[in-house]
C-alpha cells in the first residue's frame, strides 16, 4: 500500500480521541485541581502537567489516526509559534523558571489546546481540522503575551497576572502618601575616624539600575566626622535570620497550638514593598528590607502598631523573574547597630535607634564578585567584632565598628546561603561557613 493510500485511508477514519481526552483530564486534575485541594502538591502538579502534555503529543504523533502530514505539520507549527512567542512575552515570563517558564507552561497549554481543537473538529475534513488546530495553537501562544508573573508563590506556583494590571509594588507606590523622615546624620564621637569608604560601583549585571550616591559613599557623614562607637546593648529577642542561633527555634516561650480554640488575632496589617527579607526584632521594633521602585530600603517599624519609624534608602534595584524584585537577606541586630546586605552587594551598618548610616561597603566590587542570577542573599553574621557576609559563596569579613575589610575567604561560586557559626572539635574553635 502506498503512502498516499495510507493517508487517504487515515483521512476517512475518525480520530482516536479517548486516549487524548484521558491524558488531558489527568493533566488538568494534577495541574489545577490537586494543588487547590492539597497545596503541598504544587510541584507534583507541575510534574504531572508536563507528563500529561508529553503523553498528549505522543498520542497525536503515533496513535491519533490523523494523516502523517497533518501530524507533523501541527508539531512544527507548535514549535515555531512557541519560539516566536518568546520574543514578545513579558520579560518576567521570558526569564521565569531559569528561562524555562514559557516552555514548561507552554507545552501544557498547547497539549490541552490540541485535544480541545481535535475534539471540536472531529467531524471536519483533514484540512479544516488542521485549520482549527492551528487557530487553537496560535490563540494559546498569544495568550502568554497578555500575562506577567510576580514570581513564585509560597506554594511553588507561578504568580500570574494580566500584563496590563499594576503590580502590588506599583499599587503601593501609587498609594503611599507619607513616609518617615530621612535618618539624621550620626553624632560625632571620640572614636578615631573611619578609613575611606568605597563608593558602591555599578553592578556587574544589568539588575542594578544605579550607583549609590556620593553622600552614601561617605557613609552619610560630613567631612572629618567620626564614626559613632559600637555600644553594647540588650540582646535582641530575635536578632536576625532564623533567630539567635540561626536554627529557627524560639526558646523559653509557650504558645497555644490549638488555633481552633484560640485563633491568632490580627493586630494590624499594611502593605510593604517586594523582597524576601524576614525580620529582626528588639523590644517594640522590628527591622526588615524591601524594594520600593528604584530604591532598596532598610525599614524600622513598630511591632505593636506597624507604624513606620524610618527608611534608609540605596538607589539600586534588583529583579529576577523567579523571586521578583527586592532584597533577599534579613538585617542583623548587634550592639545597637543594624547590618543589612542588599541584593546588589551593598553592605550597610546603620544606627539602630536613629537609622543613620554609620558605614557602607560595596561587597560585590571589593570581592570581585558578579551579582548572581538570584541576587546576593546572605544575611550578615556578627561574630565578636567582625561582620561576615557571603558574596555568592565567598565569605568576606568586615570590622563591625569601622567597616574596614578584614579578609576574603577562598573563592567559591553558586550559593545563596547565609554564613553560620559552627563549633568544631573539642577546642571549641568557632568559624563561619555557608
């Protein structure tokens, strides 16, 4: 039998649709329905969606009964359409999931679109069926041009929105009417003057939109003004990332765990800018980091009311599609100071009472480290009089009082971990490690 005869015979035979309908149902159930019922299965749903899509394409190519020319033409059309779409989607879609978001979501949407179009055109001729499927493919790809993503949600799902709608950060900027006053200059002291503070340089990657200003390069002080001394203060209840011992354990506190009987009571609620920073807490104050437009901010707020006390700003912005905009690290409280490490590599020491800048360093330029794709994410660790941060995976130590760079550890790459204090052998040798 010739190929022409085979294709003619296949044209007259109806499509074998039941496997495709089954695969599409499994895809939709695992990808959409299951995560809604069991949120912890979001990643399983993603995998199930991909497997379901692949099964649909296998059905179409090998078991659909469509003419071979039609089968291959549909696959080629999908590849070309998805490739062309990658040039016109929002950059958050194009770069999301390490640049794989459009492909990962696209094959699932195209798989469902193929089955839906095949079912709708099952009684049509081969040519009209191909036209129907082609229209569904182009419509599915075009739909991605209308979307953007705000990153990945806590459940591991893509935070999808219409491309033309304002982001939560844009809504916050539009609604903000009043903000705390800028921190005052820090008072002179008898402490010897600090060494020259390096001016933050351009980020080695396009994620930084501006340098820190000249005033910040001089640590917010007038010419010849001295650095305020480090003052021993009461230990903060929660001094930074994951608590006092960086183990996420709250000691000496008992809470009621049966929230059905005694549910938590919301004291206050207010929006903040994007970022992945958690909180450092002392008494009625908490400290965090966020992004607001082109400014990376260290914020000090009241625990009891949520009232903003002060903002410290660096005119830099970091963004990547997976995690969105903003700083990644958590501030650290130690001896009356706040040590904050920004996503583009700027390390600031601020007075915990006034918010005034004490010193500032550009860790990225001083260690020769490019801003990684996920941004600098290290929460500072204070051991004695040394502030330690991880520039990617390279540790660097700075004098807590003056900001002078003391040392840079062996060069490593590829980490967003924070340094941790560890005790080694019986000699009780303390060191920092990522």
